[in-house]
């Protein structure tokens, strides 16, 4: 069944009865994200190197091969913690805020749902420090400086203050709110265009296709925000560059070509199909089971 603004779902078969109807949206979002991160982390690491250095996929793969299997999953814990939490907020807060706004604010459903999605995206940005630490752990230039997730957090806060953990916040906000609004706004219409599902397996396939198509589209649309975020978060210490300054720097370094700003976008496209297909299908499957 499709997710919509007012879905207070009821299940006759409840695997986690103590969560309650609302809590299940948070739990399902978190579990879906956990599954996705474990499967797609190596692809994300190749993509990260392309965003940071503007290199081709073959060069990024060569870097990872040289660093060895031991370092392949270096930086895994921050996205596991961050994404499991933010996806829980994305799905759970969207449901709660949609219900709350519909009940107290009124207005067109499109407006209340869009507002709920943007607010949920803004709430996710609270966990920017996890993306910050992930960036530093994946950047080979910092391998000798930061040992693990907890050491990186401790070093940043001790040496530079808590503000240092929030580098790259602006592009994250610019990405989260609008992408959430488009995801929840388009998910229902896209799924309605797919063949009718009469079995659980077909439902699963439809949810995978729906999530994958949306993820790929949004991944391309907001790709420059991720490039900008990666550049800002790769710096440790020093002045906080504005997003505009950092973007102009990237633009000059890459020869003033738009196509070079999208280095890695093709890999991001395929990764997003897989990631958001897994997330959407797992989320909907777990909702049916809980």
C-alpha cells in the first residue's frame, strides 16, 4: 500500500506490538537504511572519491585497491548511525507532521504534505556531524590523522569546537528539504503507473522500482549539493568558506565545465537506483510485517 499523508496503518499481524502504529514508521525507516548501507557502502566510497577529487571511476577504484581490503569499509559506522537515524526521522516525522498539520493547520493536502517533508528534512540535518566524520574517514589524506569514528569526533570537538562538526550544513539543508518533498510527493503517482500488484512479490518489485526511479532522479538533480558538501567537509580547521566561495573554487578547478561538476553522477545514478530501491521496498515490506 502507498504511503500518504494520513496513513495511520493498522496491522492484524504485529511483530513489534510495543512500538505502536506511529513507532513502526520510525523502526521500518531505520531498518531499511541499515540494510541499504551494508549493501552499497563500497559503491558510495568510489562515488565519494569522485566527488572530492573530480577523478574518473577507474582512478577512484585504483585508489581503493591500493589502500587494500582493510580500508574498504573504513568510515562505515558514521553512515550506519547517521542514515539509520535520519531515515527513521524522514519516514516517521513525515507521517507525524503530515497528520499534525492536516489536523491543526488545514489547507490543501499537497501543501501540508510538502511542508511536513521539508520540516522532516531540516530535522535530519541535525545529524550533519555523522556525514562530516564519514567524509574525513573516507578521505585518504586524513588516514594518518583520524583513527576511527569516536577518535574523529573527539579530535574535532577538542581541537576546533563543536561548530567544526557542522561544516557543510547549508548544502545539506538545500538537499534534504526539497528532495524529501519530491520523494513523498511523487512516490504515489509513480507507483500508480506501475502494473497492479496482486502478490507480495509483485508489490516488492513495484516498491523497488518506484524507490529506485525516484532515487536516481533526485540523485542527479541534487548531485551538485553533494559535491559542494563533500568539498566543505573535507577541510579541517581554518575559515568557514561560504557555499558560494566553495562552489566557485570547484568551478575554477574543474575548468569551468558543468559536466565536470557532475563527475561521478553516472555512478551515483546507478547507486541511487539500488539504494532507494532497497530502502523503499524494505520499508514497505516491514510495514506489512509489523
